C-alpha cells in the first residue's frame, strides 16, 4: 500500500511538473506576437533583407531591441547585441564580351569572374571531366564544355561538379571555361539573379589572397542544348573573349546575439544555442504579378521568430542550462554569418552542447514538423514528445536528396562537433507549396497559416526547454559523421552523462 501511494505521489509530481512546463510555454507565445514579428520582417519596406543592405541593418536593430525588451543579456564580448561580420563584396566585371563562332553571347553567368582577353580558337571538351582531357593539349586555351556529366545534367548536380571541373582545368593550364547549361528560362532567371549580382564572402584579411591561378568560369545559357550539339560537330570553334576586372569592396553586416544564464549551478556552464538566419535574397526577377521583392516570410522570418519566441520564454523562465541566441546574417550568400561565428565565438565552443537551428523553405503538411537531423542526436525523444504535446508529429528529413542538413547554418556547428539539427516547417517532399514560395516574391506574411505556426512555435520552445533541462547532455548518436569531431571538441571538458 505504501509503495503504491509513493508511486501515485511521484506520478502526481511529474504530471504537475510537465503541466508547469507546458503552461510556461503557452504563457509567452501568442498568435498576435508571432504575426507582429513576421509581418515586420517580411514587410516590403525591408526589400527582402539582402545581406549587407541598409534594410538588413534595420532588421538587425529590430531583433536587438526585441532581445533588449525581453530582458535577454547582450553579447558578452561587446556589451551590445551585435557581432560585426566583415564581408567582402565582389561585383562581376562591368565590361564583358563573349563571341563563339561569331555568335554574340548575351545570356551568361559568372561562376568565377577572372579577367581574361583571348582571341583564338576554342576547344570543345565534351563534359570537361578527367577522361575528356586525355590526349588533348589545352594549355592556355579556352575550353567549351557541356554542363553536368553523362549521368546527370540537373542544375544542382551541375553546380556540385563545378569544383572538380575547375581544378581539372587549372591542372591542365586552361585559360577559361565556358560551360553550356541546358535549362529553362525560369531556372536561368534564378541563376542570373544569384550569380550576376554582387557576391559576398567572409573577409579573411591578409590570409584572403588569391594564389594567382584563378581562371574565368562562365555558364552560358544553351536553350534546348542546340549550341552544344552544333559545337560538338565542328572541327574549328572561333572565340573572342574580353572579361574585365571584378570589383571588390568591404561590407560590414551583423550577427545578432543574446544570452540567458541557466539556473543550475553546474549545468549553467553548458549552453544550448538557439539559432536562425534573418537575411533573405533581396530584390530580383519579377513574378507574374510584377512583384520584385522576395519577402522571405517562410525563409526565414519564421525561423527568426522561432528564436525570438524562445528568447522571450527563457528570459522569463530560464532553464537549467544557459541559452545563447544567435541570429545570423549572410546565410543566403553561403552560410557566411555562421561561418564567421564558429571561427570567432563569443563563448567557448566546447561549452556549446547543442545547436537548435530553425530554417525554412515552406510547408505542405500542417500536421508535421520536419526536423533535419532529428534521428542523429540523443535529443530526438525530447523533440518528438514536444511536438506531440501540441498535436504535431516530428519527422526526420523527408527529402534527403536535397542535402538540406548541409545547406543551413547548423552544418558549421556540426563540423565543429556540436549536435545541430534544424527545426523546419512540415513537408513530405520538396515540391508543391514548398517550391511555390521558396525564394519567390510570393513568400509574404499574409500567405501563412498562423494557427499552424502557433503550434509550431510552441513545439520548438517546449523542445528547447526539455533539452535544456534534461540531466543528460545531448550528444551525436553513435557512428554519426560528426561524432569524431565532437569527441575532439569536448575532450577538454568532461561532460558527465
């Protein structure tokens, strides 16, 4: 009888505790607050929040002052809510002339904009892969190649082959690569916007110097593949190429950072990172309505607001572990803000035991939350149960062919060894209502389902609280790709599980 009474008492205590955690979540999250943040961040006045733009600085100020209003402490290194990120803006050459067999090329995009002047016959080199160089003297020559490989020519695969093709060309002394890309006008518009606009990289200062071996690498639009077909059938290809110097300038952007100290005397030395990027792609090609502003409500005003919701909750109800909030600049330009942060952390990386990132493209199933990397860490059950509490189901990445784990800021922390999944809106495949809005002008605040988002945000906050209060420190599951890096990171800090 006494044993049964004890069990009932313990069950009652656990139930009350669980209810208390849920009530803490519900108290600080409201649909009106969610709408307020998203409508502001995705407003036309911010012109798509392009990295390095004055409008992104306005967004950064809004986020910093939101942290301040919640009572979140600032960046411990600066005493402000900012971390300056020094970037280098590289604009394509203003003066470009490309002719192939007397045909003037007007649809081109720079993968690498190196200055070159050439008036000589070019060499058609099939796909520009290793076997295609055999028996060919291409030193000092312009080569023309087909995009992709014999196995695949989709745009993503084409881009992934860029590095190996460029290395082969350099090793063989090639002067310039012209790659013929067979694609439609919609995809070409996306390429033109992303590759012919100024690009950004993290400025490494004196270490960021070219080795002098850059070669021009240009994509040329080849509608229906007709140009490749013609050039592969002729013995002589004349070419005239004149590409001027690219333009470079320094750009300062900001990561927005805040801290909430944990309540447990020991566990407060361990931090959970709550992160998202707040930039988007700015202004681009108009859609069918003529809209040119890519508002980025889903990508990533939603993710940014997820972190703001966590910050408001933890500022009022801290967890045992401490919290580090990071809102990154430059994700859309190549994960720049997170790349900079992991090399310049404001607190030691080996105190960061988990990175709970939030990034989104869109959703096509409002019964789900898609967690990129859900099953890769020991925090899986905490996330799954939190989603279930609010009537949602957490699932692992349903579109692994997209490589989403490696396309968001979480991957830079994973490479350092920190367990780092990404919390995303529910989708079952990367199509339909996902691609309809992904990097499109139509991704606006009024198109979102805020009843679903309310459950989504509550699930994130409760999952974060569960992970941060769990007596067991989260780790990568055994055998994970990043387990070795994790052991290296934490070997100077004993984490007792």
